[in-house]
C-alpha cells in the first residue's frame, strides 16, 4: 500500500483534530519517560546537519537478516524516467490530484517532505517553516508536474504536503518507539532512523515528542479514535475518496454525488455492504436526508456522525473543507457593511412609520371634528 496516499483516507475516521496538531495518529504515549528532559545533554542540541538523503519507508535500525519482505525505499520510478524538461500532466479535483498520475503525485510529495535538504526538521509546527523553504518545495513539484492552472493549486498542494509531513513525524515515533515498546529515553541513545541526522532525531525527541502539548494532543486523538466503530471503516485501501468520486461517481463528468452515494461506494464489498453496522449507518443517512431535504451534506454528516469538526468534511476525503461545500463565509468587514446598511433601511422604515402615524392622527382629528359638526346639526 502506498503510505503517502493511505494516510489521506484517515481523515474520514472522525478524528476531531486541530489543523496544527503534530500527532494525528493518536499515539499511545504511556511509555514516555517524564524525566527525559533532565537526562538530555545540551551539547546534543547543536545545529543539525542537513546533507541527508531522502528517508524511505523502512525505519528499522537493524539489518534485515530474515526473508521478511520489506517495503523499501520510495523510488518513484516514473519521475526518474522523465527526460529533460519533460513533465507529467496532473489533474486536480476537490483540491487534490486525481487521474492516471495521482499516485505518482502523492508519492512525490511524500518524498519531498521527508527530504531534510528541502524541509527543515527542527521546527515545532508547519507554520514555522519559512516562505523560502515552501518555495523550494513548490519548485520541486512544478519541476516534474504540470497543469494549465498549476499556480492556482499551490496552497492546496502545500496543505497536502503539510498533512504528509505531520504524519511522517508521527510515524517516526510510532515505528521507532511505540511499536518497539521502548521509552523515549531508550530511543534517545539509539541509532537514528534512515534519513535523519542524530542531532535532528534527538531534537525531535526533546522538543516535540517530550512536550506536554504533544502528549495532550496524542491522548485526545486516541480517545477520539475509540468513538469511531471499526465496522464503519472505509474499504478503498490507499485509493483516495476523491479518486472514487471522480472516476466511479461521475465527478469527471461534472456530477456532484451526495454523501449517501459516497458512503456506500467507499464502504461496500463488491456490490453489498460488509456488515449490519454499515447498513444501519447508511439507512440513517438516508432517513436524515428524507426527513429534512434542506440539509446540506455538511449538516447531514455532522448529525449522523456527531462530528464536531469545524474544518473537515466527513465522507469527502482529504482536501475538502467545510467552506468548499457551503462557500466562504463573508468577512467581518462585509458583515459590518451589511449590518450598517440594514440599520439605515430600518431607520428609513421607522421614519416612514412615524410619518404615517402622524397622518393617521391628523385624519382622526378631522374625522372627530366632522362628527361633532354632524351631531350639532342633528340636534338643531
């Protein structure tokens, strides 16, 4: 399975994760040694060397002496075969790559974010990476991929790379600490995984993995993941949801499938659903739609899946945000202008109502006067 693409569909497992979270995999950090910071030598935190080769998917620190099959280095042969100035055409749908080259594209992005010559390691969050480095990352993409509107997808591609980068940092901890059932203190003194300088690895352990914020986010994500039934997990493997929507549900023909269609297509086994829980959830989606046809897909997902996410849209895969489906919310300036305009209109209506009230009072006075005169004539 392509690791760089396989992580994308995890967005639909209903993890209420803040976009700045540095540990989306919800790792169990019970083995973390609380006193590790006291055992770290300050000399080990000097400036890290950046002349590293691109890391691969095998994070083992021991040579493989058995016949066990390993994933090995992500070579991206399609790009290696390109001639000078030759590029691969890439199609975008729902803000991400689809079509024949979508796998190569995602794999290439994964290679870039793991390259310490391009993306710095010693930063706490993605937002700490400078514009110069992001320009370098974008150039590494446009050197081998093209689209007639390539520049318009820059931010979407960088957001995709951000997700891959965050997951890679979490994978380093999962493969080298959690899965090996060792403490961070023990990992601190071991040989670093391929692609990381020893000082970079020690910096990550001390500054990121040992931080209270990281532990807090990890514990919260683990708790969130428990609430999502495994029976409802998708069955698309490493194929992104957007590829299913684009190819199988008519997205490439301009069709916009509903949440109920996407849920069925990404959970079915053959032509039927694999278990009772999935069938019940599909029925719940349909019942919610029939009960209130005015609800949008975002509102349906929030109701059916009890999603509290303000950003991600359950069921549509990585790249899609709430704003993409319901449109951008107006800015504060626009809202204030509309409010002021409404106030002026209300004031005009109030003034008109007062004028009409005065006219009514005057008319009542005239009518009263006429009635008095009529009464006098009748008495004579």
